[in-house]
C-alpha cells in the first residue's frame, strides 16, 4: 500500500477553496503530501476546513492572471525548492442556452476552465522538467466533456472536452521528461455548485433513477481519492488517461 502514499511530495492545488478542492486538500494531506492550496481570493482560502491537518500553505492565485500564476509558482520553488504534484481543480459553470448565451460568460468560463489549466500546467511543468524527481499532473475534466449532460451546458462542456484533449497532448509531450499527466472526469457530485439542483426533487429523482446507474450523486472525497491514485506511484504507468468517476453515467 506504500505505492498509494504521497509522503515527501509537494502538491499545488488550484481552486482549493471550493467543495471539490477542500476534499482534495484533505485527501492529499492525509496521504502525506505537503499542500500549497491556492484560490483566486483570500476569502475562499480562509473558508477552508483544515481541521486536523498540517503542512497546508494557503496562497492566493488567479488562474486567469499570468503574473498571479508566476508568483504562486515562485513561492513554491522558493519555499520548498520544487513542485512534485499539480491538481488543476479551478473551474466554474455558468449555464445558459446557446441561443442567447452571454459571450462575457463564455470568455470567463474558457479563461478559467481551459486557458487556466493550460497556463498553470505549462508553468508547473517547466519547474518539474528541471527537477530530478519530475512529477505528476491531474486535471479536473467532467463527464460533460464526453456527453451532453444538459440543455444549457454547451460552454462548460466545451471547455471540459478541451481539458480532456490537452491532457493527452501534455501527457504525450512530457512523457519522456518523466512527467505523467492524467485527468479525472467527475459526474454529478454534491458540492455547492450543484446543491440548488439537488434541492429540486424532480431533478434529483431524474439523476438518481434515470441517469446514474449507481442511483446516487457522488461525494467530493470519492473524486479526491481517484486523484490521489493518479498522482501516486500506484499509477506510475498511467498517463494520458481520463478516469470517469461518475457512478456509471457515461456507460449508460
């Protein structure tokens, strides 16, 4: 079981203040990693539940701002000397019909969900290439990058499909540099972002009785556990893969 541990590793997590992000901070820390938890605002970082955890370094970083990315990466290298693991978790969903979608929303969704993943991965990969220990990257995709998951999800789904593809491209380009790049594609997971939908009995019934074969929505820790696996040496021969963690949504 030692292959699943992350002891001695330095992990940078984006969007750490969100529902999925907090679960990732907790899971990676419990697996032994030293965590650099980043989010766009100090308020989001301050709201994280870090009860019982140590070695958590909270750093403000906006994934849409190149200077902010550089400052956070420089902080990691100055304080720890390296970055071993990266989780590109930051993301937003701004639903709307393709017929009247606000293009400012489209630009913001693309900037965070796609360009942000590319920009942070590029910055961190350059650090990893210079290290003797190399590293591993996990990107947060979505089942929406593979299937149409609703009538108002075109912008979100498009960015997540792009994440799946650049995961393959980064994995291919960086494999001989000793860097593995994979993605996790969550299905519906109980986070603040979808809580309002789950509070609708008809919507929840459709999810649990028609769309998800396992009959329930996921828990944030179930996504985080898959990420720990892909970052760990237990997945040392896995790269360029997108792992569905969706209760069976895509297969049906």
